[in-house]
């Protein structure tokens, strides 16, 4: 398996807001606007079929992906035109496979929008799950859709394959522990959900792990999660070697998802957001700090990472990651020496260097 590492110089928007501010799950909100259900998914046929069925079942207006792709302004105009019509109770908004869930949530949670998001449904074909996770083009989008969803409508084309289904459901339950899982039968849709997206989106599994709030599902299907914490920064060359073995070769199990916060010794001016889905890893600068000069500041240079995957060897993976951080001698050499380390990770925009 090939591993790719890229860098995207963007800051958190909705993602940053997902760190827990409250543990309450919003189900009792009173909405000023008209209820909207967003439906996403990589399988266009299954996504549209479910969205149309959901709209018909709830007596909502169905808005196809071709219309929602025109942006929130087009949705607001539609709501203004038909939202006050007698018998219109809400909207089901289908979004194309490239839709950004963070943008959907942000747009439909804004104070001035007429359509208020109450449910984000990810329609997921379990038969395509593993192949999509192996795709560099689709893995990141798929994981994002799962993690942001309040409802996961799971299509199971082979009910007899209980082992494969249990593995897939175990993985999804780790990625999105707060989402409602719905095993779709022919013609059925899930029960109404009322999530307060304006308060906070559902927490992703990796965030629950880092917040020490993750509770593994009773039936995990061979899926495991672990956390790596280390006060020292990574040596870039040794980290590259560990990543090639861990993600590229699967030496410590199949890592499907890892995320959190990391520090490269060769880039001591910024903390990075570590974001890996499938074979693709992104390190993006989150904050810019003064170049550390040693002493107490070094305690803030460490790692806090969550890993989710099949048959993870937690002890072996953490041992390898520990090997990749700075040794005592390297740590004492100081930041000016670290800047000389060979670093093959993609460069960050100079604007983030302070």
C-alpha cells in the first residue's frame, strides 16, 4: 500500500469548534427557521434514492444536489419562495459527493439563514467502504462525511455477510461515536433526529479519544483505538520512516484514521494538525509561536494523537512513535540545531512561520 503525505495551509473553521464545550446532546431545540435535513454520500444513486424517500416520508420538499451546489443563497431563495406554503414542513437537501460537511453545517447554522439544519445524514454503501478508504481521492471526503454526520444510513447489499458488516459497523462506530446508526431496509428511512448543529456538531471519534471520553462499542468487529501522548517533538526523518511502516506497510495493523496535534522539531514555530484518512496524511499548521529558546517551553512541544484501525498493535505502534521523537542529546542541542534536520515533509506557507 502506498502512503502519500501532503500539506494544506488552512486553519480550522467548523473543525475547531468541535472540541467539546458541552457534553449535552441537543435534541430539544426550538428552531426559528424551517427545518432542513442535509443528505451526503459518495454513492450518487443510493444518496438520491434515500433523500427522495426521506422527503416523501416526512412530507418535506426535496432539493437535488444540482440546486444545492449553487450555494446557500440559492437555498435561502428557495425557502423564501416555498417555505411559507401551506403543507411545507421542511426541506431535504441533497449534496453532491464533493460537498464539504463543515461548510454545510456553517451555512445552515448561520443566524441569518431561513433553513436550519437539524440532521446531517450520510448514506453509506458498506460494500464500497474499504475500496473508498483505499482511494486517495475519496478517503478524506468519506471520513469527513462520517465524522460530521448525526445519522448514518447504512446500505448492506449482502445481509448474509455478517462478519464484513460487523467490521464495517465497528469502524463507523469508532469514527462517529455520537451518530445514530440506521441499517437500511428496502423503502425504510430513519426516525427523526433533532441535533443542535448551531450549538456544536457531533464529536468525531478521534476527538472523543483525545478528550478521554471515548467508549468503545460492545461489538467492535476487530476495530481498535489508541492514543499516543509524548512531550517531545518528532525528528522528521525518523517520523517519515515510522509513517511509511505504519501507514504504507501496515506493520502495526491497518490504520484507517488518525488525527490530533503534533510537533516537528524541524518546525518548532508551529503546532500541526495531524489529519490522516486511508493512505493520505496531512500536516497543517494550527498556530504560530515564537521560536522556542529552551527551558519550560519545551514541555509544550509534544504530541497528542488518536489512532483508529483494524487489529492495531498499540504497544508496537507507540514504541515506534516513541523511537521517532528526539533523544536526550537531541533535545538538549536545542531548537537552532533542530532547524538543521533534513525534513522531507511538504513546506508550509511562509506566512505561518511568524
